[in-house]
């Protein structure tokens, strides 16, 4: 009786709900479901409703799964509840770790293999896997959000510390500003009163520091170390140096760190604050091993090691740095390094130079061909970060003795920005790379892990630095010439050099080459952005490289004899990289393999592949990276290339000499019409990004040859380098912003007229054939049509009507899709981006397109120049008619494209 009263009350509550309510379900104590229908007219309809029951989960092991479905007679099955046992959960978890999303057949196979799951419906197992994937996704997302929260908390702490430091610096400047008039007045009166006895130091703004003798005893070195620690901390967290934010570096949760450069101090200095996903001891271990990450470092020798009473370590180091150009000497340092743990647990590694005036006879003599530079107190402050990882402060402060180089190169050694790019950021990128590799040990392209690729990149960079410097202690000897020559030629036949550069020699085989020839030179460039020039050199190798000469020298390491014939000039460079390798995490450096196509046999008696490969590394292509040098380094390899294969690198290095914008220079942003051959992929080129108007380019090429052909090879190498210099000068003149920017005249440049005319033809032909407007413009000006087409969201690409169609134009989305620039686009053919299915579809629709003027292509997949797959929903192709109504080209628009 009471039970029926409860049901009645529930029915009364259900009757009071909205009229849209069809039925309510009441659970009886026995677990059955009783339905009370409000209106009999809906009885037939409600019978088709699947009843679903919900109950709370009493334990983590018990999982409630409801499956209500129709039986063969059309009836409704009651909800089923499954309480999974620990053994069942274990069996399901095992399968989940093997295959998180099993197919229906796999689930049925699991039921057959595990008798303990025989009483569970396959649909319930499917729901279990769905819930398990959802929980895993939620767990990963929660873990990611926790990591982001920890990073933001640590970044907030860094910013608060930076804010406190800036407030102290501001207070100091205000105090100095208030005291300046009084000091000026006192100084003036002192000069007037003591004019005869004054030292008259008003003109000595840059005095040479007078070093006092340093005590090299253990107690004296400890005193120097403690003084170095104090000065370093005042720079890292205090106001000893006036720091300004480095241009182009904005702090944030995804940035590599807070980067600052010095202003108005002795020498050049840079500072960084960053979060590192490694423990402090591991961070200190990596940073102290400077040779492993600092590519400009030639050698670091530990001369002596002393332990302190407080558990610290004092090291005496001798370090050599490569010269970046052929016009200045290399640098050497005589250093003291102090490693200690502070009272709060922070780990400190600080360094400074020891002067040559050292007591007790401890000194390091100068080495010929090196300039002794000075490292002012610098180092690393490493603190524990809550939640794991470390908070790192870096200070690099050096005096490179700019007086030792020609005046035109002095900005190179007085640039704090260049120091930050090549030293401070290099350290942070190394730490981030190691941290990433520790968490994700995945192989990249070519089966190489990031560690291996980074090792290859370091070998390429050091090999190029060795060629630029050509130290006599490595076996290099200068080839003397009569008179003055702008190209330096050196030869090296030492076994150590041959062992590290010639493959057959290193394997103990007889090689056709028994010497290395290096040809190098430096040139000054005016008003050309280094990233733009470097991209052109990379994308248009055939514009400056002689394929015959490179083929000959690439094959010179093979066993047997070879001769240089005129038939070798039939070779050509592949238009694109056949194997783009993984870039670094910050995308500041890329590595790829290109193929030298159609290479003839050097000698019929020599077994040689028809293709020669070139391993190529390039960096510095980001125009927003102020003060960064751009490098293109390459070395010939073959298909048997391994991680320890000897390399003979050659290449280019372009370094900006002045990074301060000229306030008198106009700052208009160039549109598409002015950047058809130089615009970067994914960004607009502007004069603001090319503030450096002067740069120095260093060229160094290495060739393997037979020593008895030295005179002939030297003549050929000299002519080859001169032809490269001539090509680079011609290209630099063409790429100069002064030639690309709009001129103040009534007529626009011809390339602007061509681009605007083509944009107008594309839109007019689209409207003529498809009967609708392609662009919605406020006015019909040619410039507005061109800009609107350039920024169109869909990829618009035009190709010629030839037997082998090549692309002649693409908007920004099109360039992004095929991952190239307008310069390299002209070397791309249509069959390079379409797969077999896409080519067949296009060829099948081409007659219809030529007949009726347009055609629609179904969605598919194409490929970018970097071999990445791109999917598109559909494509539209149409004929582009010129003003004489003749077919100028064909245009294809890829709609809703994305990378796979």
C-alpha cells in the first residue's frame, strides 16, 4: 500500500511538469521501470522510446553501462547494468594499452579469448573503451594544464623579480639625475680652482683599464672567485648594468626566456631569465660543457682544479673562439670559473678573465694568431622551480678588443645583440632541446633522433669555422701568390685533416684525393637583408653554383682516377629538397638533403651512383631575429651516409654590422606587388625588418684533390670563388630594398603593373566563367584587387599552359600551402604537388576546362615542397583570359586546405 502511494506521489509530481513532457520513469524497489503516460494519444509513439536508467557508481571498479535497444520483435529491452570485476578491468586495460581503439572484430576476439568477459555485451565493451579514451584524454589535458600553470607561476615569479629590479634601477637613475647638477657644478668649480694641478682627464672617455697584480695562490684565487660571484649576482639580479629588452624578443609562456642586452657599459653584455625543464645540477653540467653547445668555441682546456672549504670548485680554463670572418683574428681567454651553492640552495657558476699580470708565476702565454680578449664577471644562477625544473639566469659580459679589427668590422665586436644571438640564446636552445629529447625520444626524418641531427649540425658548423679560420696548427699552409689577391687559398695535406673529411681515407681505403684545398674571401654588402639573400642562395642554387665543378669535387673522394671534362656541366640541381630533416625546436635552424640530378659518370671504370646528394644546413632566415647572422652550410654525401661519415663543409655566412634603425629611413610596408620575388612565406617583408643596411659575407669552400694537381686546382678554385662573388653581388643588388621599394614617381615599377594586371585578369575570368564575384571589394582599383587576392583565405595558384606546366603566381595562402616563396615557385612544376590520383583527375578534367572555361575537382591530397601532405575539400580551375581574350594561363583555387 505504501509502495503504491509512493508511485502515486511521483505520478502527481510528473503531471505538474511541462506539457511537452511525454513520460516519466519511476524506479520500483525491484529495479523495474514503470512508465505513466500523460496522454493516451502518444502511446504508440512512446513505445518506440528507448528507456535509459542511471544509477550512481558505488565504487571505481563498478561501471554502469546502459544499452537499450530493440529486439527482433520491436520491443524495448530494459537497461542493463554491469559491475566489472578487477580481473575484467585488468583484461580490458591490457587491450587498451595495446590498441586504444579496437575494431568490432578485435572486441569480439577479446571476448572469445577472455572467458571472464563472455557475459558482457560487445556494445558495452565498446562503451567501456569510449569512456576509457575520454578519461585518458581528460588526464592528459589536466596534466598539460597543470604544467602550463606551473610554468605561468614560475614566469610570474620571474616577472615580479624583474619588475623589482627595474624599480631599483629606476630609483637609481632618478637619484643620479637629481645629483647630476650638483656634481656638474662641483666638477666645474674644481676645474676652475685647480686648473694648473688637474689631471685633465676630460678627453679620456675610454681609458684602458689598469689591471692590478692578482695573487694566484689558493687563497688569492678564492678571493678573486668571491669577488667574481658578488659582481655576477649584481648583474644577474641587481642594477650593476643597465639592461634593455632585446629587440624582437617578447616574454611570455611560450617564449624561450626574457632576453636583455646592455646599454652603455664596458664591452658587450647580454642577460637572460628562463624556465628550464631540467634539474639544476643537470643544467649546470650542460652549461659548463661549453664546447658541446657553443659552436664558436674551438677548444676549452681545464688547466687546474681547486676545491674550497665550503664545497665549491675553482677551475682555471683556457678557451679559444673562432673568428666569424676572414678579416679579423680569433680570440682567446684565460679564465677562472667558480662553482658554489648559495645559502638558499641556488647553484652558481661564475667566470671571469685572469689578467696576464698574475703573481706567483701562474699565467697563460699568448698564442700566435689569437687576440687575448677579456671576460668580465659572467655566469649562471640556477634555482629550483616549484613543480620541477629550474629557474635560470644567464649573464654574458665580454670585451672582444674591437681595436684589433678594421674599423668597418668594429660594430661586429661592439654588438650586444650578436652576443645574445650566438651565445646566450644558443645556451637556452641547447637546454630546451635536451629537455625535449629527455621527454620525447622520437626519431625524426631519415631515422635520426634529434640528438644525432644536432650532432651533425655541430659538425657542419665547426667544419665551416675551421675553413674560415684555417689555423696553422691544424696543418693549413697558405699558397703564396704574386701581388695582392682578394681570395685566400690554403692547402692541407695532414693525415688528421684527411681522416676527418675524406670518407675512403677514414676507412683505410686508397683515395683519389690526398689533400684539401680551401678558398675563402669576405665581402661587404650594402642595403640587403641577410635573410632575404640567404633564402635566395638556398632556393636558387643554380644561379651561383657550377654543377660540373661541384660534381667533380664531390666524387673526388672515390677510389680511382677522375678527370674534369666539359660533359660534366650537363648536371643540374634538383628544384627542391628530397629529404627535409627535422628543424630545431625554436625553428631557428633547418637541415635538408638535396639531390644533384643527371650526374654523368666521372670515369667509366669507377662505380658511382647517378645522383650525388648534398647535406645542407641553414639558419638565420627569420627577419624578426634582430642581429642574428644567416648561414648556409653544405657538404657532399652519398646514399651510404651515416652519423659518423666524414664531412667537408663549405658555405656562406652573412653577419649584419649595424642593427640600429636609421631614423631618417622611411618605413613603408611593401605589398605583394613590391615583393613578388623576395616576400617570405607567411609574412610581409618591410623595411623595418631590414634595418641593418650593412653586412659582411664570408665565403669558404673546401675541395678534395690530388696534391700533384695543386696549381691547376688553385687556379680553378680562385676562378670559381670569383664567379660566386660576382653572382652574389648581382643578386644582392637586385634584392636591395632600394630597388624593391616603390619609387616616388607617377609610373609604378613594371613588376607592379604585371602583378596588378594578372590579378585583374584572374578575377575577371572567374566572374565571366562562374557567374559570380571572386572578391568583394569596396572599390575597383587595381591595387585593392591585388591586395585582396593576396590575402584571400583559399590557395590561388596560376600555372602556364604548356606540356610541362610550371607555376607563375600564387597568393599568400598558396605559398603557405606548398611551403615555398614566389622566387622558388617558378621552379615548381604542377606534377610536383599532385600525387598520381590528383594528376589523373586534373588531366581528365583538363579538356572540359579548356572547352567550357572552368571545371570543379573533387577533394584530395597534394604535397608541399617540403614533402608534407595537404588535404583540400575541393578545387576550382578556370582559364585566365588576357585583354585580347586569349588564354594567358590556368588558375586553380584550393578550398579549405589544411596540412594532414
